[in-house]
C-alpha cells in the first residue's frame, strides 16, 4: 500500500514538474522609443502599467497574454525584444 502511494506521489510530482517546464513563459524586454506626448490618456496609463516612466529605459516582463495585449495597444510607442 505504501509503495503504491509513494509511486503515485512521485508520478504526480514528475508530471507537475514537466508541465511547469513546458508552460514556462518567455520574457520580453520593452523599451519606450517614442514620446508619450500627444498620446491618449489610456495609452499613457498603459505605459505606466508596463512600468515605462522614461524613454529608453527597458523593463522586463513575462510574456503573458495580458502583457502582450498591453504592448499591442502601445506598439507604435515601444520596441519589443524577446529574451
């Protein structure tokens, strides 16, 4: 009985680690290359939420769908590099 529980526990741990490795998000570096002057208030708030306070200062984020959507909204103001 104990051997079966131990094998089952190890199998679950192994599966969990494999899934975690497969789902590991890549990182992206975002750099603001154009001024926020003349942008809408919504775009300015998006830049603030991404952590972009000054031009040419990079920030690094996980490439989650939420971050990708935010970057897409201000794509004309930023440069993106995958790390």
